[in-house]
């Protein structure tokens, strides 16, 4: 098979790395890719947002399977375009991708099909929302309705913060059109975990549960980022809890989407809060998480391409997905200043180090500049370690990351530590 992976971040590098292991595949392209992906696939200079160029390339090269990494092309209908032209693309249709494209639609699905989530209100008028928030002084969450690159959720501790968040979203237009509507939600308390499932529209298989670290600084301090690290599996999700999540959350969502005539084929990512009342859905994404993919795919023993082809054929019920024993921990190496302004073009040292078995370096924001590989984004690299346990994986990943350096490099020192509690 010839496979095209769309995207150019750490998630896509992990996907390319996993696809490369499949005996079904003999050629991998990635558009646009990055400096690390270029070592595992042929990179094509086409933006993930350029649907027509991607389609022309796939037709010309007779691509057998296209895997879409980022959310924006899915929400914009890339899979529909490919399928209308007889090409196989893995990911939800534009109508199904609205689960992530609109938080209001996502809440509608959860309410209609009795999926546990936070109480909420939707507003498309600033003054009405402002009046509502003016009557609530406790902790509350204000969300931009549309896509905001993982940054459109603002947790507010009091009335002043919530009114400021509302102004930022609806008046300052911090997230553009994504802020045409806002959701105001009760703040759920507990441990946040991620559960991803591959779905064929009716059946599904769940991957190893993981936990992301959103805040920039240790001890979950500072502003939210796209994710500073992750680990899998999460020790506080027992087999019994996982069965509940599958039965009460994943299964009714997939069934509900089918009933809405929006069959969900692709990766359904449930961001969950483990509250005292049990797991509740914070949000759905319609693609692999980043950086969670950088621990989940190394934890997977099964062939990803085989599973995707089974999903295409509506045959995931015949696929036995298997996760390996042990644990994986990923630490993100970021540019100084991220998630605020940062500089690019810093030479990265140490990538030629001879890594121990079970250590993988996934590139996110990198590019080749002459003979050097330089920084080209906020999140630059994800260093992942596999080992027999979380403490051993933590030890291995932090020993490995010390061999990489660039001017202004920053990483959290406490990734996966909460798992030890």
C-alpha cells in the first residue's frame, strides 16, 4: 500500500512511525511533514489545509489510504472530498466532525443520548451571556464554540475572570469566528483523562487510556498549552471503569451519531473528568490527541493500518486490538516563551545520540536548514520512553531528554508524577 499522512506535528510523526511498522505498507508520504518525519516518509510541500492540492497529489500518486491528523481539515470536509473522488481517507465526515467543530453541537449529542457531562448554557449574544455570568460568582468555565487550537477553554475562579473571558472571546475576538457562540459550563472537579477509540460507524476498539499535561509549568501552573507531555496507561482507570466508559460514553455516542445520520468513522477522542459521581465528558475531539498519540501508539501492539482498513470496511468487531504491558511517558521540549511569543530557527543539538531501546524522539516543530535541524514551532520535540512501569518510564525519558539541547529549550520536570500518587 501507499499511505499519505496529512499534517506536520508530533502526532503525525507518531502516526508515520507506527504506519511504517505495518507489513501492508511499502511507501509513506506526509504533507507537509517536518524534519523528523522526513527520515521515515517522503515529505510533500502541501499544507494540511490545501484540500484540492492534497486530492490531486493522492490521485496522481495512486494513494491507497490517506490518514488525516489535524482537526481543521476534518471539520472542513477533507474526508468527504476524497471519498467523493473515489479515494480512501480515514477520519470522520464533515458532518460527523462537527462533534469537535462545535461545542454546542457536541453538548446537544451528549444531552440527547444521556452521556454524562457538565451542566451548561449556550449564548450567541454578548449582553445575554454577560448578564448570566454577572449572576454567578463561583468557579465556571467559558468556552469558545468553534475550533481554537486547544486554547478556547478558559477556567474562571470568580465573576471578574468569567466576564473577562467572555469579553476576550466575544468582543476582542481572541479566537476569531470560533467565538461567535460561547458555552458557559459548570466546573467539574477531578482527574482529567483521555480515552481514544477507533470507530467504523457502528463498532469500536479502545486504545490505552492516557493523561495529558496542559499547563506550561510544573504542578499544573501557568497558561494552557497544546500539551506538555502525556503518559499511558492511567493507573486510576481500572478495567471495570474502562468498561463503564465504553458502555456509558463511547458506545452511545457512536450509536447517537448514527441515529443523527452522521455515522462516526475515525478516531473518537473523549476528554473525561473523573468526578466523584464517575467519568463525565469535558469535550470530544474527532482525531488523535497530541501529545497523547506519542504514548498511545508506542503502547499499541496491533497493526494500525490493519485496524484502519477494518474500520473502512465496517469490520472492527472482527479486530482484536491489543495494547502491550508496561507504560509510556512523553515529555515535550518547547521553545522558550511558548505558549506566548517565541523565536524559531534555533539549532537543535543531540538528535544523533544513540538512544536506549524504547526511547523515541517524535518531531513536532522542526525543519531542516542546510545540514542542521532547527526549531520551527512552539512545541519542538516529544521524547517518549517505553518501560515496564511508569516510574521506570519516567526515569528513562528524563535521562534521554538531557541529551537534546537548543537555545531557550524548556520542558516540564513533573510529567506523569501524578500517576505515582
